[in-house]
């Protein structure tokens, strides 16, 4: 007979984002030049959201979504093994309709432009080229 899961295991399993419906592909696509520009802008940022041992939970998604709404460019700290970090960053980008601009070590950089074009603070190089 299998052992019953502990209360912490049950809470962790129930609170993971896997139980939420998929939102589809990222709404933002970035060129290599755009990614490079965003990595340059994000270099001096401090991590705003930390992904802990529980992984991508509803709380992490909500905090990241709020940070993206406020800042457009957000640095994350992911406390997981090397093999799982990129998958976690990509899952978080998908769940928040943002784009993964870069990853170095435990740090990921997500970008989502403001919904209102007048409120956007970051001008991407590709947007400047297409406006000319």
C-alpha cells in the first residue's frame, strides 16, 4: 500500500501551475537585436521575483505578471538545478504572455510590453526600424 502524501506535498502539488489551463504561445516575439538590447537594459536590474523549490506556482505567476505590468522588463532568480532552469523560465514566460530575453546562471530576464502603446517605456530596435 502506498503511503499517503504529506500535507506539504499535497499543497505543493495542488498549487502548481500545471493545474491551470494553458495560455498558448508567447504573445511577444523578439529578434536577436531586441534580445541583446533587453539584456543590456536588464544588466543593472535586481531580481524582482524569486522562484523557489516549489517551482512555478500561482503565486509566482501572479507576482511575475504584476511585475511585468509595472516594469515591462523583469529579472527573475530561479533556485533550481541547472537542467530545469530554462524550462521553468520558458513556462513562466508562456504563462505570463511574455518573452524570455535571456538567461545567465540562476537569472532569467522576461519582457512584456505595456498593453497601452503610450505607456511603453522600452523602445525595441525592431520597432524603431519598422517605424522609419
